[in-house]
C-alpha cells in the first residue's frame, strides 16, 4: 500500500541531505522515524538501502560518489512516481539435496563403524572437497540466477531502464541535479582512522582459497545441513503506474 505522506517526507529528507541542509545523524533520525510510522514496504526498503549512505558513528555532511549520487536520485524518482515492488518467492530444488543426504549417511555410517580414525579423517576431508565443488559448480550458479531479473545496481531500485523512463514520464517535474565535483574530495574520516576504514586489503587468491577450505571442512556438518535445503528463488518486479 502506497503511503504518499511517508514517501514525500522521505524524499524531503533525502533532498535535504543531498543539499547539505542536514547532516548524517539528522538524516538517520528522519529516515528511522518515517519508516517506523508507515506500512509502505517500499519506504521501509529504501530506508534500509539509504543506511549505507552515511556513517553511524561520526556525524558528517553528505559524502558520496557519482554512482551513489545517481542512486539517491533514482530512489527519489521511485518514491515520487508511486512505483511499487512486487516480489515472488519460491524454493528451487536440485540434485544437491540428494547428494548432501547421501554424504550425511556416509559420514554417520563411518562414525558408527570406525569411530575416530584415519579412515574417518580421510572421508571427512574428501567430503569437504566434494561439497566444496558441489557448491562452486552447482549451487553457486543457481544462487547467481536466483534473482530474476538481476538486481542491477545501475538501475536499482528499478528493475530495468524502461521502468526508469516510465517513472520519469509519470513525474514530469522531476529534475536531476548534476553531481557536485566537490563531493568527490570529501572524506568522513582522515588520518589513521581514515586509512584503516578506507583501505581494502586483498590477499592472494591461493591463500584465500586455502583458509576458506580449512574453515569449510571444520564446519562440514553445518555445510551438509545447509545443502540439504533448497535454494530460495526471489523474483523482484517494479510496477510503475502509467502517466495520466
């Protein structure tokens, strides 16, 4: 259900933040207050998305990249256009559930017959390798395809470029302000804290894979339990009213 008043308040809060009229803490208070007092699911969803646009621990004026700036304007357009999100969810079954069940029976049988032994250790590691490959080659592609249409950050919160055009047509007075170049120079933190928060550490892929597999093998029972369950397929469609 569309809550026009709540959407207008959220648009006003976003625009005030983008215009440097309010800071991050005021923006957060406004978004939380609006989302808590509405039953409009779109407003609640946008509040969750906008949470990533500011810092919870240090008050500051807007700090945004060009991509973030464009996304905020798409959120404004979404809220002003009376667009709604329709979701459909379903379970996606595959052969991996039977594989996981068979491997659980194998491990249980070995624990019962041979107990703690080299045989069990070898079988445990082998099962870890097999479940790793099952997840990488079968379940990972299924997870990647589980969003239909894909959540493309270039058009989010819309689901396609045509839906953006339909929304813009329904709001003829909508205007997007160019990205202020001075925003690219702003930082929330400077000095050592800024370095620690903004620096990404990239480990070599072989090291990541090694530690990942070790951790995977340690928690193997939970891995098998997870693979017993089907994947959750999520379909998200944006409905934009036709301009009158």
